[in-house]
């Protein structure tokens, strides 16, 4: 029941597959989440950004792979991702590809869960040597999931975080902050132009208590 | 000793990739291997692009690949992948052209960000052509190659050490019993 002058609400889920604490993957995930929120704000939308830290669900993910059932906490995380209007997915690069923790989470998503879903991909590693993992490992995975992945993938090497203001001297790569913003703008544009119905948060539009008392159920 | 064919896939006449291949070729020659270098840019362009395997130069190049015991495949990394020149040549080879052979992949590029191209793009193509053993490849930064002065080609000490290891592993593979069996099988086939 969104009125004409109601703000445009969009939910963004941010998945971080970092294993350590503190984690540079989490740092990149936070920066991307904030940037997407700002980009949506610039476009007149009200964004809520929800973080899913996979490290906290590692045990439950393993259990779910064996039993097929999600713990209540993991189900909240799965719902946050599936119920979002846009997903930011960030993983460390281990052995030239995404981590097992990240893949476990993708593996427990129901078939078609991310089909048509706007996605921004991010990755971190110690050096720039594994930059192509975003395009060679992550992108094909999300192509299989039929997600709509924005053109800019954000790879951050450890020393990128220290060079956010200037261009790295050994390279003509744009500074991390610029890449984060460009990717965030791309995701915001895709989220707002997406033909998918916006995700509905059942708590945003509760049936008024009076209506329930009068015997009327939720409006259909 | 093995016969090794080196393919270089750079379209430039003054090429870092060819210089890098030359550096590795010297190691192979020093160990007594018989080395032949084929700069793919020297092949007749139209014949390569139309896969005209009846063209004498192309036919000779294909024969050289099939006759070699092992190959070094060197390519510049363009747009995060091997060069088109390398691919058009690989495309006209028979599907099993690398069967039984050891292959050393080498790549050059302007940024280390493209290092994985050697494993993600070049290696699967070599696998598809039937290579028996693809030894660990090596990506070398353009900035670490001096291909103009005529002095030492690799100008970075850490890169020289890495390349030495890569090249030594490939040469060890050439001496392996597997390699000798493959060469024997090819000779009697």
C-alpha cells in the first residue's frame, strides 16, 4: 500500500565471507554497502542495508549441507538475501578463487533464488595478483545462478585500502574509493530499473490491529 | 635430449614475449635440448586466419608442433586473456596436437592483476588440445623485461629467480620417465 508520496524503499543485502576478525573482506563489504545506500539515496530511494556475516553461520551452513535444514539464524540470513532488492557479495580469494565458506552459502540457496537478482561482486586478497578471480571464478558462478551482475566487480588488495585517495604508482587502476562508487552507482541503477517486484518486508505493512479485532484478516 | 618447440604469440615485431621466450630457450639449449622457435607473427596472416592448412608455411608449422616432444607457449596477455594471434594458430591444429607432450605456459602483461589469465584462460586451451603435462606457468611483468637494449632480458632479480624455478621444473619434466615413454611411443607410432 505504497502511496504516491511514500518514499521508494529498497533492501540491500550484503554478504561477507571473510573468515578473520577484523577482516578486510568485511571492510570492503561495509564500504560497498554504504556506497550502495548512498547511491540509492542520491536517486531518491530509501535504502536499508542488511549485513550477513557468513563466518557467524559457518557451523549452521555445514549442518544444512548435511541435513537440508537451516537453523533459525541461518534462515534469517537466507531470507535477507532472497528478500533483498539487490545483493552485494564479497569473498576473500583463496587458491585463486572464492572461499569454501562462500560457496557453501551459494550451495544452500534454493534453485533460482538469485535469478534476475541484481548483484555486485567484490573480492579481497593480499595482492593484486588474483584480481581476475572476480571475472574468472565469481562471474561464471553468478551467471549459472542467472543473477544480473553489474559490470564493475570490485577487487581490493591489501594495499588498496591504504591508497584510497590516489592512484597506485605501479598501475593505472582507479583508486579503490572510485571503483567502489562506480560499482555502487551501477547496482543502484539496476536495482531501481529492475522489473522484479520490490521485496516486501511483512513488518513494513502490518494489518492494523483494529482491523484484526473487527475480524478482518490481512488485505489481499 | 628432447626437441622443444617454442611458440610466441605476440603480434609485435619488437616483442617482450619473444624476449622472454628467448631467455627460457637459452636454459633449454644449455641443457642440450634441441630448440626451435616459431614466432606466430611470421606466419602468413591470411592463411592463419582462414585455417589454410594446405599452405606450405602453415603445414610446416603444424608438423613442427606435432613432431616436438614438448612445447613452450608464450603469449602476451591482452584483455585479460591470451592473444588472438596465439588462438588463431591453436585453432587450426588438430584436436590432439599436444597429446603426450609437456607444455610450459609463459605470459607477459602490464599489470600483475592479470596474472591468473595463465591458469584460467591459457591452461584450459592447452588441456583441450591434449597436453600430457602442463608444468607450472609463469607470468612476467612487462616492466621486468628489457627487450631492446640487447643486455640481460630479465631485469628484476626476484623474477629471474622465479623463472629459473619454472624453467628448471619444465626441464626436469623433459627428463622424466613419462616424457621418455611418450617420446618412444611417438617414435614408434
